[in-house]
C-alpha cells in the first residue's frame, strides 16, 4: 500500500512565489488610476485579469472554466455603442546610445487571434505602450475625458 505524501504547510508570513513580469503590473497600476479619474460618463471602462504569470495552474484553470479567454485585451472601454480594446505593452527601452529602441510590440498568438475575432465582431482594438497613445486612441473615438497626459 502506497504511503500518502504529507504536505508541509507554508510558513506563516512566507511570501508567495510570484512569477509575473513586473512591467505588466506596472502598466496597469499606471493606467487604471488615470482611467478612473479621466473617463467621464456615459463611457464605461474595465480592466481584465488575464496575466498568466501571476496565477497558479489551479487558479488559471478556474478562471478559464469561468469564461476567461486567452488573448483578451487588458482594458475595455464602452462608449456610444462602440467597444474599444486596449492591449498594454511595455514602453520602449533605451539603447546604449540613449536613443529609444524601435523594437516592435509583440503580441502572442492568442492575442492576435482574439484581437482579430473582436475586430470581426465590430470592436476596435489597439496596442499601446504609452499613456499618450492611450489618450489619443480614446480621444479619436470620442470618449469624453476629464484629464490629459498630453503636453499642451
């Protein structure tokens, strides 16, 4: 008869292992407060919780069973019957020369497929790596904004 393995409990106060890329969390922590202050009614916005690296396999399977789809944009804005999706990417880094990198923002295969499906359903989806790009996208689509990050 096989012996049951005894689970050793996690020490109280021991930090949970987080495998998330810090830039993902940083992007949302910068964008969410600005959207909270800036987006005016009747527009409505919400963020999705789809970072794979921050969750255990069990948590990820639970979210998938609850309907979380792979490749969903990080932010959605609904205004005047139009659904706008914004995929947040890391801002460009600097080269040794001090110039900004021209590396392209890379989307995963799941993001490419989901963004195409959303566009086919009538949504407008973009990828942004700066607050200015997010604001320009929202203003171009008529979303009423209270605050601005653009230089005047």
